[in-house]
C-alpha cells in the first residue's frame, strides 16, 4: 500500500518554494540561505531539499520558471502584432517589465543568476535563447536590412539585458540613470523607420 501524500509533497509546495526563492534571490542575491527560502514558504529546509536537492537545482528551477513565463508572453506579444512594427517591438522589450509588475523579483533573479554562473552557464544560455526569439522575429519582419546581423543581435541583447537590469534595480534605477534612458536611442536607431524618427 502506498503511503499517503504529505502536504509538503504536493506540486503546490514546489511552486511555493519557487516563488519564495524568486523573492529571496531578488532581495539577497543567489547567496540567500535555503533556510530563509524555506521559512518564507512555511516549510523547513529538509522539505525544501526534498523538492530541490541543491541550491543550484533551485536556482535552475526559478530561472526556468521566469524564462518560461517570459517566453510565453513574448510569443503572445509577437502573435498579437497589429502591423505597427515599432509598437510591437516596444511591447516585446517591455515583456520583462510587465512580468516584474506581476511576478516581483524577475529582473533581480536573472541578473544575479547570470552574474553568478560560469561562462556558458544554463541561465545565460536560456537568456540567449530568449534573445534569439526576439532576433528571429525582427528578421522575419525585415526591419534589420540595413544592419549587420551580429551588430543587430548585440543591440537586441543590450536592450534585453539593460531592461532586466533596470527592472532588477526598481526605484534605484532612476537614482543611477536619472530620468534619461540610454536604451531609447538604441531602440530608435534599430527599430524605428527613418520616417518614424522625425
């Protein structure tokens, strides 16, 4: 006879752990202790380790969850195109900001995780895949004809990582950047038609 499932074995517990970890990692960085994450979702460290055998496994699950949500929203935004390329691209680059409004801690976790991992780590690789979706969508729309492909992809990466950093900093972003936004001229250069720039 199989033993009855305990409350802490449920998929809901796993999701609560991921949400708690996202918030702790966003606030404290990847150094956030497992005990703090467990306490935030009302369980003990051994229960957390039952679901995620190591901190690396938990970091991977949290970043996978964030990038899954971001990809879903990105694909939805791309499929909802209205024919206004500039507006669509602004919505695409706003995906992380919108996700942060709904799921606090998204930007902080991505930035901390990318900075903490080795070269070519899983978070950076998955972020690269996210950037590739944006790049492919832009190429299909045919708006990059005047730009070198490598330079164009680098501009997209710069915009995405810049947005993630800005989201991660929250209110502190304005203290560092001021009210200006260096990403807007980059966006304008790559994603607006010359007639739209006037």
